[in-house]
C-alpha cells in the first residue's frame, strides 16, 4: 500500500507537523497507518514519546539501507507515511526510491520555493528512470490567514512542473500546541485546523487514485 513521503531539506517547512497530523487523519478514517521517522533529529519520535496512549505505530529509521525495508513492511498498512530528513542527502534519496508519492511542503515565500529546486531535480531524475514514480506534488504550508498567494510564489511553483494540492495549511497555534503533548489537531478544538487537515487528506486520496 502507498508509501507517502513528506520531503524538503529545508527545516521548518512543516514536514513533521504534516506527517503526524496526516497519519492521525488517515487513522481517524479507519486506515492502518505506519508513521516512519527518517530524520536523525527525531522530532516525530519525540512527538510519539510525548503521548503514552498514541494510537499510531511509529518506527525510526536512520540508515538509508533500513529505508529499503519499508517496501515489504508497507504491505501490512494502508498508508506508510515517512517524515523526511533535513539536509541528509542519502536519507532523502532513500526515501525517494522507496516512495510511491512525495509531498513537498513549502512555505509561501519565494526563498522557500527556490530552495526546493534541488529536491525537485532529485525527484525528477528518479522519475526519469522509473516511469514517473514516485509522483510528486507541492503542499503550501504555514499560510498567514487572510492573505493571498503572491504572484511570484504561484509562478515559481508552476515552473517546477509538479501539481500544487489545492488545500493550504494555515499558520495556527494549534499545530505546535497539540504537538507538544504528542497530539494532533484532531484532539484540539480548532475546527478550522481539523477541516483543513481533512481537506488535505481528501486531496491526497484524489491525487493518489
Ligand atoms: P520540519 O519538520 O519541516 O522541520 P516542522 O513541522 O517541525 O517542520 O515545523 C517547524 C516549526 O513550525 C515547528 O515549531 C512547528 O510547530 C511549526 N509549524 C509547522 N507548521 C505549522 C503551522 N501550520 N502553524 C503553526 N506552526 C507550524
Ligand atoms: Mg521535522
């Protein structure tokens, strides 16, 4: 079953926030989810450890060779979600190789979008030898509520040639607040955050189909 990686070598782009909340979102729908922490920083591990009754299984992989084992492991789950590493080229390369789908979270700033260029090239190089697999899409994160996407952001993303999922994730206190207790927005009272995470889950299901 699909392996979905959240990848962006840039720290702070929202990989761990999306990985944990998406894992929980799929779980809420009755899907069997495996969450994989591939970042030596171990943020997803810390998140998982902060909540004794976390319903999600999590494994930590810190060697590229171990990432390969996910192909066989993923058959026991409906979704395997990999929280990507920052900066480590070989961990990101291993995740690209094992994934069916790659989501690239980017903040809506030209600097963040330009910084994704190496990753885009990396993914495209893999797609060329494997008939377009993994498929890749952008997800815009940490939008300031009430603002619009700048023209330069839209134009720069368009040039990369990957789709941009329609749902945007907003900058909201509820994300770090719930994370600090090993929880997700589904445990909080912010209905907008829940709605955007559900909308993103729907986007992914449509895109992946
Ligand atoms: P990455 O894993 O890509 O380094 P994180 O998910 O850890 O990024 O996010 C970096 C920081 O920004 C964290 O403190 C996180 O709580 C915060 N953050 C991420 N997404 C949001 C959001 N949508 N709203 C508010 N804070 C966010
Ligand atoms: Mg992280």
